[in-house]
C-alpha cells in the first residue's frame, strides 16, 4: 500500500507540530536547587537522629573549633567553608553542652559577650570529638534566591512572619530558613524533634 501525497503532508505537519511542542516545553527551566548543598547532605541523617558527633562532622567538613559567649555562659562552634558553582557557604555548627559545661567553659576561656569568637586548637577538637552537634547554621554568599530553596526542599509547610523576614519551616527536615527580600539569609538544621519554629 502506497501513501498518497496528502499523507506525506500530514506526516510532515505532525512532525513539525511535535518539534514545536518539544521546543516549547524546553523553554521552561526547571527550578534550580541550592548549589553546593550536597556537601552537607552526608551529615544530615545523623543530625536528624541526634547522633552527629564533632568527629564525624570534621571528617566531612574540615574547619576550626571556636569558643564564644552565650546567654548561658559559652558555646563551642565548628566553622567550615566551601564553594560550589559560584555559591560560597559558611557553616557554624553548635555543639551540645550542658549548662554546667557552658558556665565552666566561660570561666576557663574568659570569653565575654560582645567579643568575637576565639579559635581553639586542633588538639582540643580531637579531645571533644565525641560531643554531639545540636544545630547547624548555614549562610550563603551571595544569598541564594528563595526559588532555589524551594527547588531543594519544596514548599515550606509553615511560614511565620519575622521582623522584615519570614521563617520557612520544614518540620520533616528539621529545617528553618530565614527568608527576606526573596533571598535565603540563613538555613538552620536541627533534629526534627528539637524543631521550635
């Protein structure tokens, strides 16, 4: 059975329509995700289960241990930085300390409020390796667009107004994001059970 000329025209027209439809679909860009966040992903499951130690965090994200003043005395923080796809990240992880440890640390270090954090030795970081991480704060430079946050975590389950900002809460991920002027100013990860929006 041979095709008639009008059948060839119909096939050509359908092919052209299919091509045009494909071009139209490709014009829609997928929402970009947060660049470089995959560097943090290996430690998040342990943080969610309140089992992330300083030793494990150091193994994935090298950096320095700091002591700084807090309302309860002093706090130990692990600082790390990395860059991916022109997106720089600054991580500050807070170690879990008892009230007594905070007060004792404040006396031993002499840190006071208003002073910058002070770096501690790598030997001390080794000694404190078994201490658990209770929270991870992450800042991007430049601040990522809020669409990238949605590209990585979807729509927030809850949005709370802050002064000039919003707190986007993702309870399942243990994540609270501070969003203002359509950019992400801070990501804070904790165990989902500890999340207090």
